C-alpha cells in the first residue's frame, strides 16, 4: 500500500456487491492531542494519495463494519507469520486476531493468506529488483569505505558504527539486520552480534551486513585480513570458499530445488575440503547420510530467499523460478585454526540462470588486498 504507519490493515473483498468496498484501508483515526505526543497520523485524503485506495475507514469502527460485511463472504483469508525462523514464544498479533475472528464468526470458512503472499513475495517485480539494487549499491559503497577504514587495533563496534553511518548518509532506512562484525575465532559463531572485541594484526574479520532501503534488504558477507594482507593459509582457505561460491552460482538455476542444490554444493565441498587438508578418505568413508563429513566445517545452509525480510518467505522444496532472489553464502569454519570465512552475494534468478546483483563488489583476495593497500 505504501503506508508505513503502524496499526494499519488492508481488507480485500473482490466479491463485495458494493464496488467501493472491494478494497478498504483501515487506519488509526487522527487525534489532535495524541499527535502532540506521537506525531502526525495520516488523514483519509493523505492515505488515498499515497496508496491509491479510495475507501478509508478508521480502526475504531472496523468491528461494526466487519459484522455488516462478513455475512456475504464465502471464505475469510487471514494472515499469519509462516516464516520458518519465526519466534513462537509469544503469540503474534496476527495469530491473536485470527483467534478473535474464529470466536466471533465460528461458522465461517477460514483460509491462509500466507500461501498466496508467499508466492507473491518470492517472485520479484522489476520495481522490487530496482529497489533491492539500490540497497545493494548502498551496501557496496559501505564495504568499499570499510576497506579504507579497517586496520589493526580497531574495535568491532567502531566498524559497526561506520556501517550505520554510511547507510544513513546514503538515505537507507538503516540496517536490514544486526551487523555481524566477527574478528578472529569469533567468526566461527554464525550470529555473533556482540561486536565488542579488538581486531588484531594477523586476524581475519568476517563482516555480514546489509542496508535496508524502501523496505527491501541487501545481505553481504565478506571476510578480509585486518592488516590488509592474507597469510598463505588464509588465502588458501579463502579461495576454497570462493570456489564453492562460484560453483553454487553455476548451478542455481530455474527448476532445481534449494534442497537438491544444497546437496550438490555439499558434494563439491567434500571434494574441496579434501584438497585443502580438512578431510581425508577415512572421513568420507565413515560419514552417513545424516552426518556428512563436510558439515564439520560448513554447518549452515548455502542459500535463502531475500526480499522484504532478510530471510524472506519462500519454499525450499519447490522448484526455483525466475524472479526469485537468493543469497549464496558458503563458509568454512575451522576450530583448530581459529578461523572462519564466509562469502555472500545476492542473486536474481533469470530465465536461463541467474544474475549476480553484487557483481561489482570486490570479492577476490587480490581485489581486497589491493583496495586495502590504497
């Protein structure tokens, strides 16, 4: 709708005999006294101008209005959070509202709108891709800035502050998620967000961050040397991770499922981990289907949907389709070497393959070293 104001509802009723009531936007009624405390609330005219929706009703009238509409509805579609990463500790507002509707109208037929919305969200329009590319470009500019900023002795939180400053100065909404700034052995912790340690000479630093722009997310990960120069071993492992990244990009195409694609990347990881001395033939021989040997060093998924949420709605079992956007983010985490490396770009699925939306962001060890030297 384009409406950013909280406590807003959209009601779609395409079968309503009254054409004016087929699309209704529900807003909090403006209150002059409350606005002195909480700021401006949209008028009906302002909401129509922004959204294009002609019929605006106030939230304090919605119960009586629903009662007059609902008897002619054949089915009621209710929203729910069906993201597989949702937190169920406290019932969400959508869930509580669904329970209320069932109590008020127990004989009606209820359906899940999330099934429809998941498909709509997973296939991006050209305009959505344009907005996502802006978020990615802001993220790229920020990464290039960090390559000049990082040096031994800098604190992880100083890097985080630099990221947020760069995002906001480029008119981003802010961070798409809490930035991960993990130096040294902390890079093996996938969701490390304390960001409170000193970055030391000789260490690597893993940075997982992305801008949010127009409600859409970017999601970038790069691992760089704190002092600007990879050691021979660091570069060997980095290049192995980059090889996995490029291999994954070569097979992420329409028709394959994320499950099958991930299995293929796992097979390639097994080969490359042997080449860099992490696995041997005995490790491979003794593995089983539930406990693959490569999982000791790569223990997370390779890709996820990206869009309005950083881990956006979408299927893992169905075929990948053109218009979807995925991350590709292999990692190698070696406890005995206190090393963690991850490389992540964002890809748009096209008719015959994919397009790297982050192709302009430095990714090779040589590019990173050259830019840090300047």
